[in-house]
């Protein structure tokens, strides 16, 4: 299917508007904040800093269009202003984080989502939910279209994330049906780039930091499970398009990269780009780890004129440069 041409200029949609971004100090949230500010949008960022880092907002905090509130969105948020857009990104996202913060994850996606939907109703704001490819669980359909209902273990160790995101989606759609709230749901697939936390346990920071330290790369299981990786700049562009599209109210859209790679291939690629021999240490596969994951993005292409642009090697080089800086390795300026 061909891409629908949409000359999308963020300033046309966000300049002079006001946005609330939850999870603003996180990986995706902080990049979203920067893009909104660059488009001339006023932004209020909320974060409880449970997995985020204020350093991600270093540039934003110097911008007079930005203000930051340290708060937990599961608690009563008193914000005495209206918003045009609410981007609800707050939630642990790495499997290691959401195991450690399992009940907090369920609450931020349950109660937190309700609080923000109420705020969206009061403000008559566009509400965008950051959902996840994990709603498909261990999918039996490849690639996964939005119409697929998924294959999720409701009582397994990933359920705190998968099922709470499914609940968040259902609640979001009920606010749309019952109250006419203008909602949009992004099903985000594995996203990588600068500002990922070095020790968040996800495969991208693990492999890059291991390769940079000259350690073996830890592959869980036999490494034949697949993922598809999208670069953060592309993902943020997708989120902005989804929030801005005049014709996307009530829509759920996959935002990911349809280029599927096995984890073993991915390890070899990271090692090559870092310039080290690929030494693998095999470890146990975590329970319920999805075997294959790959988005069908034809809806995003048609509805939003969106598809990822950044080649994996190019995005990984930028990410490796960032992690070199984080590890204080010589030879890299912080380009982030
Ligand atoms: P992240 O952990 O870097 O950011 C999440 C942020 O939310 C953190 O700054 C954290 O402190 C904050 N937060 C958590 N609970 C909160 C609460 N109760 N109140 C206020 N703030 C809270 O993760 P990320 O990768 O930036 O993910 C952002 C969103 O995108 C999440 O909703 C995640 O589920 C979704 N997502 C991300 C990916 C990905 O590959 N990065 C994939 C699918 C979905
Ligand atoms: N993985 C791995 N080694 C690691 C970290 C993760 O082999 O050091 C695997 C993990 O089992 C999964 C894939 O890489 O199959 C992606 O894991 P990640 O935690 O990044 O995200 P997920 O897609 O599982 O949420």
C-alpha cells in the first residue's frame, strides 16, 4: 500500500497550543516534549521520576514554554488550566521495570488513565494514549494488524503491563463512545534511541552497553524470537501525526517498523557497529516472552501518511554514540 502524502508541519498544528505530557522525563516523553516545544507549543510535563530522569529534560527546562510538575498521575492531579492535547505516556515500559513496579504499572495504566481522561473531558482536549504492541501478547497472526485481538496470558508475569494497557485502551474507547471524548490510541512497537536508560534491561541498552564494555552479549533463549525496532525520531513523528490528524478521533494505530529481525541477528548487528567480535552468552528465556513481533503499518500509512524513515544502522549508530557518552567512553561528544 502506498503512503498517503501529508505535508505534515508540526508548527501548523501545535504552535500556540497547550499540551500536557505525562511521563515527560522518560525516554519517549522527553523527546516528545522537545518536539512540541520546537513546534511552538506550550508544554506542561508531569512525571513521578520512578523510571524517568530529569536530565532528559535538560534543554526543555531552559525553555520558557515548558513547565515541569513532579507528581504521580494516579493521585489527584490539580491542574488549574486547560489543555488542547493530553499525551499520556506515563508507565514503566521495560519488562524489568514493570516486573519491579508491577502494581504501580497497573495503577498508572488504570487509575492514571482515568484521571487523564477526566482531565481531557474537562479541557475538551485531544487525548492520546501511549499503548503498546504488548496488547497482542504472544501473537498468532503475523504481521499484527490493529484488528487482531491478541494472545495474552492474563495471569502471567507480563500481565501487569499487557492487561493494564488493554484496560487503558478499553477505558479510552469508553470515554470516546460515552462522552464523545476525542481520543487516539498509539500501539507503539519497540522503540530505541538516545536517552534510553543504560540499565533498563531492554535488549537495546543491554546489547550496546555489553558490546561497548567488551562483555558477551546476553541472548535470552535461542535468539530466534523476533522484534522490529523503530528509531525514536520516527516514533515521535508518528505520535504527533496521530494527535494532529483531523480524521483520527477514536482510531487505534500501530506505530512501528515492519522490518523484523531475530534477536540473534540483532546481536550480530550491534557487535559489528560497535566494532567488536560477537560473543554470545545464552541465558534463560523469560516466561511468556513473545516469539514474533512485527507491525502491519498499512493503517498508519493510509491514515497518517506515516512510516519509519531511519535505517536501523543509522539509528543504532546514534544510539551507540549516546551510550558511549553515558559510559564516559572516550571519543564521543554528547550529540543528544
Ligand atoms: P520510560 O520508563 O522511559 O518513561 C516512562 C515515564 O513515566 C518515566 O519517566 C516514569 O518516571 C513516568 N511514570 C511512571 N509512572 C508514573 C506515574 N504514576 N506518574 C507519573 N509519571 C510516571 O518509558 P518509555 O520507553 O519512554 O515509554 C513511554 C510510554 O510508551 C509508556 O507508556 C510505554 O508503555 C509506551 N511504550 C514504549 C515503548 C518503547 O519501546 N519505548 C513500546 C511500547 C509502548
Ligand atoms: N533480550 C535478550 N537479551 C537481553 C535483553 C532482552 O535476548 O539482554 C530479548 C528478550 O528476551 C526479548 C527481546 O530481546 O525477546 C526484546 O526484549 P526487550 O526487553 O527489549 O523488550 P520486549 O519486546 O520483550 O518488551
